[in-house]
C-alpha cells in the first residue's frame, strides 16, 4: 500500500490581488471612449460581443471569456467606481453576461453589459430586467464622493452576525458566563422555544428574532475611562459660543468619571429657549464620553408601547424604540438624547410615554415587552432637552441634574452672526468674504430686527437671506461686491 508524504511538499499560496484601479465618472451614456470598465487584451483580442462570467468575486478582478476554443480569463484594468458593487454581485452569483466592447490600445473597453443564459445557466434576474434596471440606475447616479482605499471593509450593517439558530447556539456556548446571568438564562429559555416543535411557527420566529437582537449587543461593564477636561472644554467650545457657566457646570458633572470610573448618578436636563444649542451640547457630551448616541423625540411619541415594544402574542409584534437603540448601537453603553421632554403627551389611555423613561433613568434595568427580559442600563447616560421645565413631572425632574441655558445677549449674537453664521453661509454659497460685507450699522440693524426672538436660528436665516441677496446682485447686476448698511438691511427685511 503506497504511503504519501506531504510534509516536504512546497505549496505556494498566493493571495488574490486586485488588478484594477477605480475611476470616477458621471457619464450617463457609456461608449468605447468612455467605458464602464476596461479588460486586458494584450494576449488576445476580444470579440465585439463576448460572453462569460466575472470571476474571483473576493476581489472582482477578472472576467472569464467563453470562446469557441475554450475559456480565457483576463484581468480587469479599470472600472467605473459606480459599478464596483455590481461587478462583485455578478461574480458572486456566477451570472453569465454578454459584454459589448471595443479593443483599444489600453484594453478592451466595455460599454454595455447584458445578462444571458449561457450554457443553460440559471438566469437570476433577466426575466424582470433587474440587471438592466440596475445599470440604468447606476448610470443616472453620481460618482462616489471618495474612492475607498479598501473596498473589502465591513460596513456597519455587517455587525449583525448572529442570526441563525446555529450561530446563536455556538455563540452562547463560547460566551458562557461572560454574559450577564439573567440574559444568559433568558437566552437558554428562548433557544429552547426557537428549537421546539411543540409551539407555533410564529412563536419560534419571535424567539429567534429576540435572540438575534440580544446576542448581537455587546453587554459591557460599567467601567469608564477618564476624560480629559481640556479636550472636553475644546469640544464644548466647538459646539457652543459663550455660556461659560453652562460649559463649566457640564464639565463638573461628567468629570466625576475620573474619580469613580462610573457614570454620574444623574443625567443632564438642558432647559432653555428654542435655538440656544441644547441639542448641540448633548451631541458634544456624547463625543466627550466617546460613546455611541441615539435620540428619542418625545414630541412624536404618543403611545408608551412605542418605547416598551409590543407583546409577542401579536403576529406583528416588535421591540420598542429603546431596545432598537441598543441593537443599532451594538453595545449597552450609550448616550440617550431625549429631545423635547416637556412635549411628551399623554398616551392613548395607556399612560404617559415620558413616565416609561423612569426605569431607564434609574439605571436599574429596562424591560421591553417584546424581549421579556430586563436589560442592564448601568452604561446608559441620559441627556434631555426641554423648553419649559414646568411641563415635566416631578418624578422625571428628580432623575436629572438641571442646567438652565439663558438666551444670548445682543453682543453675543453679534459675534455669532459675524464670526460663525455669515461665514458658514458664504462658504456654502461659494462667496468670498469681500463679496458680501455687513457694515457695523448693518450688523446692529440685523440684531435689532430679531431682538424679540430667542436663540440663533433666526440669525442663521438672516445670514442666508443677506448672502442670497448679495449673490443675486453679483450675478444679475454684475457688481463686484455688496456692502449691507443699516438702511439696506431694514429694506431687505421689510
């Protein structure tokens, strides 16, 4: 009996290399001069109409021409960046196509791709014209803003890896007691339901969906790294002009993390007039804490079930917004930005949606009706915004450290308009600073015009109006620049 010894066998394993370069194009009607892709033709000239399949789907780098005398692979040299994903899809699904192209010095320039049923292959999409529809859509679209350095990078949506019963089972076996005890026991019970044939298919489907959501969340501990007060102040200054006392109070609240390495006992409730930058502060705090964030707009939530989810007894049951936020973040440590807490309305006979937040704010755990499991919330930091704190219930108020934001003074509004609002608008309109000038008395007139309004949103709209008027005069009246004095400003806002 022969014995084969492979110990000394040398095998060269070459990693697949991407042979093409991407180019940006907004061409709507491709041609041999402006092709979709270019294929190598040094060794063989390809027919005007050539059939075959895209191969090497991992790198999408070649096309296999099926000629009368055999199959001949050829590397792709260049490809329109809009068509990279389509070529990958064609290769992965082994879809036979017919290329229309022309042999040039630089290669075989392909300007048309059609699907065929070459060799009796299964046509995945030709019956409803999907491929042609997709190509038309891609040609009508604009080139990507940036060419990716590594097209194989996983995107955020790829994080949802545990979906099948087998993958969930394997994960639970490997994770063991690294998961919170109550979630581990809950998962075992739901896994039994998902596998059981003694319950309805609907119950098995709900159990598997709940498991997939829960297992894909990284349940982290409540240890938080120290924050840099200087960096925290820099981030707040980027988002908000002035309001020194407000910034100081915010940093004092969250700097507790440096000593305790846990989140502060109370979240932040930012109260102030509309347009004073409450939401910007909330986003800034999330950046300071280096945590993912999600928003809850209480003005649009009129039923507590939107937050708590619906029971699995219903066929169309689903988790609530809070549980979906954990799922989207992929981890249990995140910032909940609760907008317009004072505008939460009473539910449809089921209570006040705002009161559902109490358990979330207490950091004792939150139970979703669909999940039927208490999830830990020690890593949740709530930041709420409101215009009128008198509309918020006392139990909710007691869960927050309240910080009141005053309206901007006239002098602060002048600085915000001239240093931030107007330059931002001019940049967006491609106007130079010297083309649109607001004189000192014109600036006073702008501030006086909006003296009775709160916040800075009206100032930003005023900057938009002034810049648009300047652009009109430059383009239509052929002037080189426009200077707005008090009289022009008053006339503009009549």
